[in-house]
């Protein structure tokens, strides 16, 4: 686990003559992949902020534009809230803290003409603009792509919406939960109907998170194009598009076969055995305790190894089960047999034996067990930050591991408007009097 305090921010401006290319990142022991890229982030909640957090981790200077007084909606999405030194709840929700590291916060009311003018001025000094407002809202403010590309032809402009900029649903508000339903994910998530199941959403907002990641990829591709041609473009990201793409093999199964897949619980649609099994409770467990493990056999060789570990080698030579295609066809026969076999030993015994035989398997950890796992610690998946309200704040780290351009550890998730004065002076050269005038008008 990384316990190093974040480095101090030493951002500086290199005065260059070309608009939108005047940002030089800080001196650092190692360069970051996106040094020199500045992003104007008008997104909030999850999909957009997840995208910009990823790009910020990679070195981009992300200016998070927030509403004066309230900021990103997720600042209030608690409890839990970050506690201050006195042990009292602050206004910083854990939800917000998990999606906004390495950014700088500037408050601006874009409903005011002065706020719109401020955004347009900032656009001249940025390579990327991202927003997740309803379709048409940005045009009302004069902040749509067609308007801003006149000011900065190289601008990469990313819009994140529920259903995209076109189509019969484009004017609808799209939320992750609804999109998981509309996009088919809930039809294949949950226990089988004949076992008392029903549609189930995924435990985290995967449509938002995947859209944020796809948006990151799209922005990077558009930046590469702008670098080569001098031409920016509009990246149109939709949660529903992403959710449909995420159907992956199940989507392909349907399109190839014409058969609509249903819910399979913890089982796999195309591989057997690839599911959760109950195992014998450990001797030290409380009465009534039930224990489980995941068996994830991906090929026939692994199945044969499993059968040896389970002391039932005859199953591997049985023509009903020797090939995966036959195991899928005979799932209803094989799985009840395996359920009885798996109940013969406790989890620790199974895991040790299966791992030694190189048979894919795993425990089902709660989050306390996840963050205590030695592999999670060895991979530095927790960072410790020195937040103004709480020392040694632990947050989940970026999973990106780059040997030459490591991810950043510069900025804790910013407090609302923390960098407004700094950014207006640094990027636009505003004097204190100009900044105070905007504050007095309620623009910032």
C-alpha cells in the first residue's frame, strides 16, 4: 500500500503564442503520459468524472467546473462523509472523493453571461472539453461544439449522455439504473427464474463506469487526430450505446443464434462448470454459517485436473462431460453431481488443492476482505492522501501501471472552488480585482 504523501502542486505556465497549447506540466522525477494536455471538465456525477479522473491520473491538468455553492451533485451523496479533525461530518461525500482525484476545482455559474464568457475564454487554453448536460443545453449557453470550435479549431469536445445526440431517445434523461434495464444487462443478471430469481442490477454503476472509460479512449484517439491534422472533433458518448456493446459474448450469442439468453445466476452461459458452489462450512464456523467459492473452469484440461482433485476422475472421461460443449448440454445433470462433491470439503481445503493443481477458483470476499488481501496491497491499490480535512485519507488507487510514465499522486479530490483564484490568475492572467468583481456578481 502506498503511504507517500502527495507531492505539492508545482504547475506552471509556459508562455507560448499558440492558443490551447500553452500548458507545460510540472517538473517531476518521471514524466506523465498526458503532460501538456489541459481539460475543461463540465461533467458531474460519475460517467464524465470517471473519464476525467482517468485522464488526470495520466497527467492531464483537469479543471473541474462546478456550480458556486453546491458543486458536483455527488458532494452531497452520503453518508458516508469525510470527517474533519474534530470527528464531525464534512460536506465531502465518499462518493465524490472516489471519482475526482488529481483535479482542480473552479466554480463558475454558466447560467450567467459572464460565466459563459469565462468558459469560452478558458476554452482557448484547453485541448479537451467534456460535458454531460442534456442534449441542447450547451447550445442554449453558447457552449456547444459548433460554437466552441470556432474559438479553438483543435478542440476535442466530448458529450456524455444517456442516449446520445441522435435518435428517438436523445432528449431523455438517461441514468445508469435505467440503462442497465433498457440495454439488456438486467435481463441476464440475477438468479434463474425457475429458481425464484428475477432481474437484478449490478452492484456498481457499470454503464456509467464503462462509458467513462470508453470516453477516455475516444478522447485520446481524437487528441491524436488533432495532433496530426490540427482538427478537433466531437466525441458523442451514450450510456445505452456502451451498455449494448458491453453485452459482449451474450450479444454475439443472440445475434448468431437468434435465441434470447436468460438469467443464469452465478453460472456462465457458455462454460460449465463456471459458477459459485456452496462448500462445507469450516469447523470453526458458527452454526448455520454457509460458505461458498467460485469454480471457473475454462477448458477441458482444467476440468480433468479438477476431477482429479475432487477424487472423481471418472467424470472427466464420461462422454457427457469430457468436452465443454457436452458439459453445457448436460449442465442439468453435471451441476447437481458437483454440488454434492463440493459440499464434502471446507473452502480452505478446496482453495489450497485447486490452486496447487492450477484450477481457476476463488473466494468471495466482502470489501473488508478485499482491502486486507495481500495481493491488493502488493499491487498498491490503496493510496494514502493528506487531505486538508483529514490526514492519511485512504482511497482506491488507479489500476494503471506504466513503467515510464507513472500515474499522478498530486491532488487530493479538491474542495469546492479550491483553485478558482489560482486558475484564473494562472491560466487567464486575471488580476485580483477582476476576480473579486466576478465573485461579487456571483459568477464564481
